[in-house]
């Protein structure tokens, strides 16, 4: 079975996320045994950010890492487990709110594909970049 990073590379819709993970120095962590739950924004989610935002984050790896860690939970949590509680602690430290009804949402992002099982966790594809706070 593929790791989270290998799965993201194979999907072809996470180029910006993969670049951001690399710039932030998080690739090795997401290739480790974990397990992790990753809320993975598609390329269009990054494209929807205000002009210059992605470049500003790339130029500030610690801030980029903080935002990316907000998209990750410790442990492998399928949708059925996530909707059982209203919020989960992110690796960034801030709680990630979960909408417990339809549509399945994480903070202000809709989950467009849930429960992609990987060797070291689970990926949930989201349509927006989520920010702590």
C-alpha cells in the first residue's frame, strides 16, 4: 500500500500541496509510519487563495509548516470516527472543527473525497485550504 505522500503524488491533483510540504520540511514526517489523518487541499484550493498568498507562505517556511500541520491529525481517523466529535486536535495544536452533518466539512472546507486509506494513515480530500484560528 502507498504512503500518504505516494498517494498524493499518484493522484495528480496535489502538486501545490506536495511542493508546500517539501518547502516546509514535512515530507519525511508524512512518509513515516504515523499514522496520520490528512485533510488534503487540492490544487484549486491553493489557487483560490488571495493573490501572492502561496508565495508569501513559501517564503516563510515556519508559517507554512504551521498551516500545513493544521491539516494533520495524529492517528488514522475515518469519516465515521471524525463525525463522532465536534473537533479534533491538529498537529499544529489548534482544534479542527468537524461538521457532524451533511455535507461532511472540516472547518470551512467540504470533504470531496473521504477515507482514502494509505499505508501510514488516511487522507480526506478538501476543497479549501483551512487556517488555524
